[in-house]
């Protein structure tokens, strides 16, 4: 039996869980399995079969591992849906996302 454990303040654990189990245990979360297709210092892009479009995350993951599979954890209260306004420009704000190793 595998036991996941994380020590920290409630805010630290909620905002930066170290595993999928911890993310699901502490609060509501939507999890998407995906693969990092772009990883820059200021952003990354994750492709998931669960979403119609790629997911843009406003921070890099900075991983050098060969396996680029991750779980993307998105808290409902942090999600903001954006789209094109009548003038054709994109509107909305970035949501805070967490990437968790598979």
C-alpha cells in the first residue's frame, strides 16, 4: 500500500500539492492527464485528450525528464473561461494551475 504524505501549512498544501492524491483530498479539483508540449521559463503548454484545446499555464514546469506526462490540477474557484469578444480580441484572465507528476 502506497501512502502519500505532505507536510506544510494548509495554504501551501492546497496551493501546491505534491501528488494527485493530496490534490484530490484537499478541496475540489479538476484533474486532466496530459503531456507537456512546450516548457519555457514563463509558461508551458499541456496537451490533453480530455480537452478540445491545448492548456496554457502561466508558469514553466522546468523539467528535464524524458517522460513529459503530467496531471494538471485546476481548482474550480481559480478557473476563468475566456473567449473572443465582439471586436475579435481575446478576453479573460489566467487561472492558477498545478502540474503534478504522473
